[in-house]
C-alpha cells in the first residue's frame, strides 16, 4: 500500500506521512482511553535527543 502511494505521489517519504499520521492519532486515542492524562504527555520533553 505504501509503495503504491509512493508511486502515485512520486516520493517515498510523502507516501509514509499519512500512515504515520494515522498511527499517531491512534496512539493518542489509545493513551487517553487507557487513562493517561494530558500532563503525562509533557514528560516527552525529558526524553534525550539522539541527533
């Protein structure tokens, strides 16, 4: 499916964008439905950067 999207768009990174966006939205919905609070998402700033 991603390869077909890349073929249509002419760009592999652009073809991956919708799939990553859907995964992100799904992850946020799952996190909220499992009891995570908005304040919990602020902890992401404590993750060390690797670049």
